[in-house]
């Protein structure tokens, strides 16, 4: 019995160690693969808590190899395909593999059948007609612009002639006013002379008749 006691004690120690490992909050998990949930991107952190340094942002559907899990804190230690390890929240992981992206249906563009010689000739004729119409419109625009320039020049010349005629009329009116002023002055002067000389002549004649 004493010979088996060391073996029994070693077995008990082994069982105790196994119980302690099972009761530990961080347990060795089965190496399984989880994926980032499709509802949002996950963050690979350096520690268990949310205060851990963010090392990388993981896109939805990224495969992660689970190394350890902490059910109490809700985190799992994972390893990327590149070998980088870190901690990710279990709420952002799922065991459902992402569905392969369905190929986008391609639109088949049907080539137009080759046109016949008659259709090509008709298109050429239509294009030539449009070209002639554009040229005529352009020539009409140029002609209208030239006529407009001529009218503007005519208006400017007429304005100059009108201003010259107004100046001549104003000068003529001034000359007429001066002429009438001179004539009036002469008439007034003659009237004054007549008014002064005639009485004197009358007095002299009376004096001459009285002397006889």
C-alpha cells in the first residue's frame, strides 16, 4: 500500500490541476474557426478589455482561429491567417461561414447588324443636308451682324448731323437776335434824335416868322 501511495498522490495532483484548469475563467478552447459577423467590422485588440490597444480592424467575414476564450469578459484570443494574434469581442463573431459572393450578371451588349449601302447613303445625305442648313444659318448670322453694324454706323452719322444742325440753328438764332437788337437800337436812336431835333426846328421857324 505504501508503494502505491506516491502514485495515488501524483494522480490526485493531476486531477486537481485538471479541475483548476477547467474552473479557470480563461480556458483552453478547441482550435476552431470563427468569422467576423456581417453586421459590422470587428477590432483586434492587444488586451481583453475594450481599453486594449486597437491593432487592426477586421472586415466582416474575416476567418479567425480561436486560441482561447474568456466567457466572463466576452472576449476570445484569435489568430489571423497572417499569424497575428489578438483579442476580439465574442459578440462580433459567428460560426457561420460567409456565403461566397455571387457573380454579378453581365449585360450582354448585342452588336448592331451592319448597315446596307442604301442606309449609309441615306445617312450621308441627311448629314450633308444638316451641314448645308448650318452653313446657311451661319451666313445669315454673319449677314445680320453686318447689317446691324451698318445701322449702328448710320445712327451715329445721323446723330452727328443732328447735333451739327442744332448748333447751326442755335448760331442762327443768336445772329437773328443780335440783328433785331441792332435794328431796335437804331430805331430807338433815330426816335430819340427825331424827338430832340424836331422841337428845336419848330422853335427856330417860329422865331424866323416872328422876326418878319
